[in-house]
C-alpha cells in the first residue's frame, strides 16, 4: 500500500493564561488555535495504518494565528522566570475571618454619627416652640379664669369634693412600703423593657427546667420576673386598700369628680394651683389619675404582657386567634409610655406643691413638715440606682440559674 498523507485541520482556540514575563502580555497571544499534523506513513500493512492513525490523532505540533500573519512564539526556555521575580498574583479579598460576625466590635465614640448643626438648631427651635406654647397655654388659662362665668364655675367646683363614704385620714406605713416597692420595680421594668426593644443579639439565654423549648433571652426572663413581683405587690396593695377602706381615696364615688377634675386642670395650667390636702383627700384630677393608673393601665399592662410572655399557653389556638399577639404588642408599649409620663408628672407635682410635706406623707407616714421623708426618699433613690446598676447578666445569671438553665449564644 502506498503512503497515506492526512491534511491538517483547524483546531480550537487556545485559552489564554498568565504572562510568562513580569509585566508582559498573557500567554499565548490572542487568536492562537491548535493545528494537528499527521506525517506520511509508509505501507506497513494494517499495523502501519493503525500507527499512522494514532499519531494523527495525538500529535499537536504547532500553533498558528487565524489571520494571514503567523504568530511567532518566543522559546519556552526564554519565558520561564523564577517565582520570586514574578511576585504574588494580585487579588481582591472577599473572605474574612469567620469569628468577626460573632464578635462585632463596638464602634468607637468618634465613629458614631453626631448631630449636625442644622439638627442641633432644630432641637433648640423645637424646645423654644414648646416653651412658647406652654406660656401661651398659661396665659390663655389665666384669661379664661378671669371671666365671671369661670369664676362662678370655680366657686361651684373648687377642684375636689367630699367623698360619700368616710375614710380615716393619713397614710398607713404599709402604703409607704408598697409605694417604694412599686417605684423600685417599675423603674427596672421600664429599663428591661427598653433593653428588649433594642437588643438584637442577646448574649445570654434562659431555659426553664421543665420546658427545654421555652428558651428566651436572659433580659426577657428578667423582665418577666420583675413583672411577677410587680403584680404580686399590686395584688397585696389592692387587698390592703379595700380591707382598710382607703379605696375611697382613689375610686370616684360621685359624678362631681368630672367638673372638679376640669377645674383642677385649669388651675394647674394657670399656675394658680388648687389647695393641696393629700393627707385627707386627693383633688379630683389626682383621683382620676390614680384610678386610671391602678384599675386600667396596670391591668392592661399585665394582660398584654402575659400574652407576649412564655407563660401563654401555646396549644390554645382558638384563644390565640381571638387575642393575637400583634394586638398585645401594639398596646403594651403605649401603656409603658403612659407610665413614664405619669411618673414624670407625679414626681414634678410632688416637688412643686410642697415637697417636704408630700414626701413625709408617703415615706414617713407623717403630716409634719420636716426632712425625715426627704432623706428616706434619697435612700430609696440610692436603692433604685443600685438596682439599675446591678441589672446586668453578670448579676442576673446566678439568680436565673436557680429557676432554670443559663447559656451563652
């Protein structure tokens, strides 16, 4: 058989890699394709044909440019350089240490956004605007009360009324203790509640002993524990209030409470305040405020808090559907804001309407004007400040371990 010659065929375009010299072009040059060359094979029978076909299928002998010009490739020996001379391959970092997301460092104080000058000026203008509105309200109330019709209204409704049921004057010592515990627990409840709202990644968790699936953050457990203590204190207060007959002080017993409350409000706004005689009887505005706080706001806070807590029965599907947790969340926070406003107004009026006598009433169970109640009040503030400082996982965790299991994140 005569020799067989195979025509070369166009191959595939070569993939370009890294340059062979520092700062050079990528290798091989653009447009280079492979060409398969098959040499002529003499007639050696079937074995020769097989050898020729095998050689034709595997021999890659050269590379040519697809254009008319042939690409001249430099010798491979001249293109090889030591790795030290080439240097590291540049790259963009896309992966970081996996520990970073778990322990995000707190931004330094200098890196936190500070209010701009326009914002600061806006706050000053807002404060000035509120001051102007307050002054306008005082002037308007004084103008109204100077009218003859309003003078007759004040004479008919001076701001208080005599209760239809007689009650012993003064405050028993148990009322002072109840008032202190209520004040202490309420401050910590508000603190822990605000912490829950802004806490995104709790550092510690609490799990009850009899319910491994009831895992909650340690802050939520602390908040709910304070709620239980606060409710217990409230129940004791209500029992003693009705047993001793002092409920008449904070429960309206006549419709005269409404016009008298309006009269007291106008007198407060005009800064010509009604006569204070809290040792014997609250004015009508105070009575309504205490009634709303004790018999409306407190139960509403308890009911909505219970719905959001882990004590709510999980299997009560019909009850949960009738009382959605979203409703409880929409109500619970505004109720907390009401308590904050009530505390601010209450403390302000205590100091603006004769603070020595008022503090003696509540903290010394005395109608005398002395400094005894004031120093007891200062001691109560120190206790509250200590409780505020101690409300952290380092102190709370050992207490929580008595009732369950405390674990980290």
